[in-house]
C-alpha cells in the first residue's frame, strides 16, 4: 500500500508541471550515451511518449559524430578535426549525410514509433528548413554556420500530431551543392528559437555545467557564462552547448537546460520535478 501511495504522490507532484507545459513546444537535443546505450534508448523513448501524451510537443534534434567516425573508418575514408570540428570534404559530407539523415534518423524515428509516439524523420535540407554558409571553407570544408531556419515544415508536422526528428544537415545556396555538416547543438538552438519553444534541453554525458570544484552550477546567465569562459571553466565541447543555449534564450526560448542523459528518465526528472537535475540557462 505504501508503494502505491508513493506512486500517487509522485504523480501529484508532477501535476502542476503537466498543466503548465501542456501544448508547449520542447526542443530536445538527443546525443551522448542516451543515443547509443540500448537501455538508455528505451528510457528516452518512454520519456518522450509520456511527454507527448500529457500534451507537450517534443521536437528532437540529434547528433551522431561517433557513428560518422565509425562509418568513415569502415569505408577507409580519412578524417580529421581542427578546433573540434570535423573537416568535411565531398567524400566525408556524403558519409555525414548518409549516417545522420539515413541510419541514425530512421533508427530514432522507428524507436519512437515502436513505443507509441508518432515520429517522422526529416533532414534540415527538406524544404530548405536549414540554410547555412561555410564557417571557413578553406579550413573546415563543408562545415556550416546556420543563416536561416524556416520552421514551416516543423510546425506542419506538429500540427498533424507528429514528433519531428531532425538531422542537422543544412542546404547550400546553389543547385547541386552537397549541403553542410552543422553542429547539432547549434542547430538545435537555432531551431528552438525559430519555433519560440518553451524549453530546449540538451542531453549530454555530463551532469551539467560544472564549477572549478566539479560541482554542478544549477542556474546561469550570459554574464556568468562569459566569466566562466574567460576563466577556462567552460571549455571544449561545453562551449557550443552553452552558446546554443544563449542563442535559444535570446531568440525567445524561455529556458535552456543541460542535463545528464546517462541518468535513467533524465528528461522526466528535469521537466516534472521542482529540483531538476541539470543546469538551467536563462536571461
């Protein structure tokens, strides 16, 4: 009996958040261990289904760097990084699109559909949803910096009760262009801003933004982020995540969250509990 009462208490605690977020768009950047560990994949899918069933409108943006690296190795195509960016020539771009828009996108879509969430996978190239320009063509090749997001396709899918699953490939500005490989964190931030989403949530392999004593920082604003960058406390792969968070909140998203996707049901813990589990970034 006590176990049943505890379960009811959990539901009652979540009720205010369910009411608050019903009919709101949440953009979720799906990556890290949550995307490659079988058990965590299942938990992620169940979390998305629950969010969908209580009226939240999830939009999934995914990465896939590890899978791209594995495929390039299998095909014996050379690949290297400069400043943390994968240098992307014609051959690498072909593999990037094949992996992101093909195998990974369809795997996530199938996983959600199998769990009862009506998902539909698209690429940023579809209907020119994502447009980009080269970050530095001579240095990085077809690595793109987003210049424009057309959210029409995403809004249409949401209106038809689908969960959009988006591969971060952007279109070029001319016929026959191979497209651009776009950092998934940055793409998610731009997409969230274009949709005026209520929240953007980044699933990572870290508890959140950490201070110099490795303790989680629960809330941050732009000034604090700039200070932490200057001190080298925010560095490496965390930089594009916090930059994407700032882009999103400056573009109209109410809050951005960085959470540990290695924790079971991390999304539900962050969204439906008062304590949360990660770092929240807001203006």
